[in-house]
């Protein structure tokens, strides 16, 4: 179940990406945070207690929204726009 629900959207191109191995869609101009939360119930799991996280400050100051690509790249979800073909993970190793 998605944590965020779109209410009214028109006129933006669909962007296709992969989230935890499954194909999903977002809209052009969405941040990774928005794209992940409209397609799932969390942004990531905390590295300390394995509890779900959904971001905190939403403006790039708190370090809570780091996510990884399947290739291991760290991205700040609140300030990075989703792109076609991204392969994102909502869980994984965060200490490296």
C-alpha cells in the first residue's frame, strides 16, 4: 500500500523506474521521495533498528532520506528527481 496518494494530476509525462525489483511509475518532476512513497509504504528502513522511515525534514537538512540504487550509489531522495530507468532500493546496507 502506498503511503502517499495522488489527488489530482494532469499533464506530466510518466517516468518508469524499478523499486525493490518491481517496475513502477512516477511523474516527471517528482522527487525520488515522492516517487517511492506513491509506490510503497516507506522510503527506507533505518540502519539501527530496521524500522520504516519516510523522510523527516523534506528539505535536505536532516540526512534521513538517503536511499541507494541497485548499483550502490547513495542519493538524497528529497532533493533528487526521479529519472527513467532508475533502480532504487528501500532497504539495504547504509553504513558504507
